[in-house]
């Protein structure tokens, strides 16, 4: 079969061993004695806690209510007792409210009502069920899925694309999910196809995962409208725009969304969560995460959302060496965590611990203006110029250089001989510009309100 791909991209050589450590390891379940579930699990407004210290909770019980359309409920991931509701610092986003739960290990579930078979259920019930289940993009982006599936007026979708590329270094959670739970993924995908009345779907998988390709081909063989497309192994093949280009030949213009090219992209994990919401009536309370790098026993763990990193490292028999850096996500797009008490979230697809030597190999030096970052950028940006602007807090220039189109894929940082910390600067600039835009919009709305009084 022809293997499709996109233009440019890189082939990363990986510090700390890459995917080999966990790609053949079956999914294992792990449950810790307490969890910390924060309320900012999605892009958009955080949820508001609706439980207090001392309350008993069941698995799947709503503990955070959504605030508006761009928000989702947050559910308890273990049964037990709420021990605190307080602010915690979370990954550079400032303080967020979090609910601490002590696990009673009784595994008591809140009542849940399945909608039924994905091929029989009333399609109009599916998107509300996805929202009520608190489902957000599980590939790392955390975009509320019900919002993605509610197309803007005048838009249309002709194909659902499913991202099984898992091109990030080190991560194998999606790979194992496709091998072990392929029918769950297909059930969720069929539910989406029926919900939005789109008859065609393509699942894209990199060709370094032949077992996953076979498992998914088998799972779709008796289902309507779904095909599996092998993709060349290249980074960032799983980037939304790169996947769309590879699978459909369409290019998403700068500043536009996939729906402007008549497609929607979902991650395989998101599809599996949708299947649970429809066929079992269960909300999103657990997460499959690869734990690897300098740990004694790397694993693909399924854990309750809110499990702390230190507990997961313990489940992997501890560190094998002193860690120099620990990331959520892979080495290309991962975010360094400040300490091992940090709890996981719905978007945590990997925990990668690099030893001090590998971590030092990431320390930055001065730019030598070689231009390699420009050649590597899959969307044609000028990373070194954006970095200069972002580091000088010159966000106007960064915006003119299209930093908001940057998908933080890390290809530029990977090829940079000076190991410049490009993506953290871009993430910072994007956050600042987004905050400024929101403040301007709020001010304009307030002024308009005042003028109308
Ligand atoms: S500038 Fe952004 S989109 Fe381009 S390679 Fe760097 S991180 Fe990726
Ligand atoms: S690749 Fe690195 S050193 Fe070369 S121009 Fe870009 S930022 Fe500078």
C-alpha cells in the first residue's frame, strides 16, 4: 500500500532510548491511594468545584461543573473522600483549583446510563453525551470534543480523520491502545460519524507500527465507511495540519481550522473515550500514559486521572538514575514538570524522565544563524526570528511573524545545533498574545455594554 506523508519534517534521534522500551509492553492498570484532580483540564474556561472537604464521592461523580460552552465537567476518578479543595500551581498556567480525593479502594461507581449500541443509538444524543462525559482531545491538545463536533454555521465536514500516528518520541500509549482495544476506537469513531452525519473516515498510522495497522484494519473490516492509511514515519506526522495534508492532500491555510478544509481530526484515545460514553455511559476518568526514560521498569499504565507522577514512577519501580528533567509528553513537545507531586491530567499521554546527561544535552547556547530551523519548520515559519522577538517580549513582532500559527511541534528545536529553547519561547508568546486578545475583547464588550446603558 502507498504510504502517505507531508512535506518537510524531521527524523529525530532520541536521547534516552525512544519508543523501544515500551512499544511491546501490554497496558497495565495502576491505582494509587489518592488523586489530585484540577479543574483546568480543557482549553477554555475551567470547571468550578462542586464538592467540599469531607464529601464522599463515587467514580464518575461530577466534582467540577463546566462554565459555558467551551468547558467540560470534571469527574471523580476514584471513590473515597474529598480531603481538600484548594489552589495548586499547574505547569506554568498559574494557580488552578484542585480536588484532593483519598481512595477507599471500594471502586464504587456513580450510576451511569449507557445510550446503547453505537449503530442503533439516536444520533442526536451522542454529542450531548460526549460533553457530559467531560471528553477533551486526548492527543495532548485538550480541546473540548463536543465543541469540535459542533460545526460553525455554514461549515461542512466530509471526512473524519483519526490520528493514530503517535509521532512523538518515547510515547507508545496510542500504539498499545490500537493493538489491544481497536474495537473500542472504532466504536467511538462510528458514534462520531453518526452524530455528525459524515459517512467517511480515515485512520492514519505511521508505518513503524505494523501491528497497530493490522489490528485496526481487522477492526474496521466489517464497519461502514472507515479505512486505515499507513503513513511514512516522520515527525510531526501527527500534527493536525500535517495529517490532513497527508491523508487528504488538503492544506489548512494559516489562521484557519481543519473544518475550513471540511475535516475534523480526532485522536485514537478520544475515540475510545467516546465509545465508553455512548456504550457504557461512563465519563472520562482514566488515562493511558507511557512512563519511560530513566525508570527501572518502563510501562504503559492506565491510571485514574489526577494520579501523581511520583506514584506512577513508584509503579515503575522508581528511577534507575538521578533524573535531570521530567516531561509530560515526549521530548519534542513535552512540558517540563516542576516536581514529582504534579498530578496527571486528561491530556497526559506520557511521562518521560531524562537522566542528567541526556537532560544536559538539551541545554541551550547562542544562535549561530545557520537557518536549519527555518528549513525544518513544516509550516514555513522563521523560528530564530520569532525566538528573538518572544524573548524580548516583543509580541507584536512575534505575531507579525505568525507565532500564532506555530503548532509547537519542536522540529525547529530538534535540528538546532545550538539547542535553542525555541518551543518554550513560542508557547510563552502564544499564551501572552492569547491573554492580550481576551483582555481586549473583554474591555471592548464592557465598553459596548456601558455605551448601551
Ligand atoms: S516554529 Fe513552530 S511549527 Fe515551526 S518547527 Fe518550530 S515549533 Fe514547529
Ligand atoms: S537552527 Fe538554531 S542556531 Fe540555527 S538559526 Fe535556528 S535557532 Fe539559530
